[in-house]
C-alpha cells in the first residue's frame, strides 16, 4: 500500500520530535538557576521551533509553486501532467509531505502547548492547527479567506494544517485532488495516491507560510512571564482526550473505514508526544519556583507529566510495531489519561496559588 511506503517517515517524525525534546535524558532536566524561572530559555525554545517550522512551510511552498507551474504548462490536465512529469513529481511530492509532517507540523506541535494555551497567541492555533471550517461549525469557525491563484476564494475554510494543506497533499478531500492515480503500480489507488489540485495546494501553502511568518514575529516580540507558563500548563494539560478522539477516528485506528480529511500524515500519538513534550519543557522552566514553595508537589507534577508521555510513547511504539488498536481501546486510553491529566492540571493550579500567580483568562 502506498501509505506503508511513507509510514517509516512517521517513525522518523516521532524520532525527530523526541530528539528535539532532548530525550535520552528526561525532558525536564534543563539548565535553570536554582529557585528562578528560566523564561529566557522558554522563549529560546519557542523561537527555535517556530524558526524550524517556518523553514518547513517555505519548503512546502517552494514545491507547491513548482508543481503549480508544471500544472499550468499542462493546462491543468492532470492526466497529461502525470504522464509527462509523474516520475519527477512523485519523489518531490513525498519530500514535500515529509517537510510538512516533520518540519512544519512537527515543530508546531512542540510549540502548541504554549501557543494554544496562552491568550496572546491562541488565535494562531485556531488559524493554523485547530479551527473548524464554516461548513463544519459556523459559530466557531474563524472568519478568514484563502485566495487561490485562479481567483477562487475559500471562505472560512478551517485551519491551514488539517483542513487545507494536509488534505491537498494527501488527497483526502475530493475537491482538492487533481487526479487519483496508482502511484506505486500495485493495481489499487489508496490513501495518498493522488496528485493535488494545483490551485488549492499553492493558495493553501502560501497562506500557511504567511501565517507561520506572523506567528514567528509574534513569538519574537513576546515577553514571557510566569503567568504565561502556568496559564498554558493549566489550560492545555487537560485537553488530551480530544487528541485521542481524533486518533480513534483516524486511519491509524479505523484503517480504510476512516473518513477523516486530516490527521492522516502522522498518528495523532506523535502529536501528543510533541505537545506534551513541549508542556514538560514549559514546566521545567518554572519548576524551580514550585520546588522552592513545595518540593513534594514540584516533583509530583514532574513525575506525572513524565508518566503521561511514557504511556503515550508505549502506545506509539506498539502501534509502529504493528498493533492496531480498536476505537474502544482508544476511548479507554483517552479517558484514563484525561483523568490523570485533570489531576496534574489541578496540581499545577495548586502550585500557582502557592506562588500567588494569577492565571490568565481565555487561554
């Protein structure tokens, strides 16, 4: 199956996330001055990953422009495009998918805990990674448009990762497909075996790259506070069950029965590892304050966050080894982790109260 040809890159994506987080030693083992929060280190971490994210979106955009130019010369006849240039397009398309998955999306997940958890930055999460479309959720959809090179305008199209660029690159949305084609010659056309509709791909890639540039500037301008860190931790740690619901409905659990347009590039477990690894990192930067106020509580939070990551890593390792979990198991795992994360968020809230930290609203 074509999907299995790119599956090893999922493992590489997970490895890249874990290497970025510094595993080999615990994520929380950072160089901080005793009894002080390392806010400069937190900002450095976020700047580094948004810079890598921007490099990834730029590479996806470069491929999208090259692909669009080829499609235009073929008068957007995708069968002719495949016949004439398929051998050249295929490896570049797979490379663009890898850059989207590992560099663009992977680095965003490492920052998502702070971006989505902080009121000053959360609108970027809605735009880039989490917002629904107007068709799916008119009340909560972000009111913005994406203009395509052919003049069409996508109104309230949903987030740029999972409603636009991922479906365009992997062919999970019929309107975003130029041609479905048996790319690996096995006589079947399966997930990922599709040429993107060039206008949608280019317009979406342009919008994603521009939004990432805006996010990078916002992070560069940001002056972190301990309130930011604690607000993000309390707001984001309890969101874990939502990711497991996405995983339950994805091809990684349902296989060919899945109808999801997003969350097909990587297992959602990879995203959880990135998000919670980033939250571990965030906690490590303020942990000295908690330890000073209550050593036992500080260690307990650290250990519980580590246990969540270890549990998800074990699930992912088994999934990569061939285990296909059932939707029922996904529900059980999600609820189990939700209960644990609710408890951890309560402990972080307790720590904030001990330190006299006011949690921000709206994150």
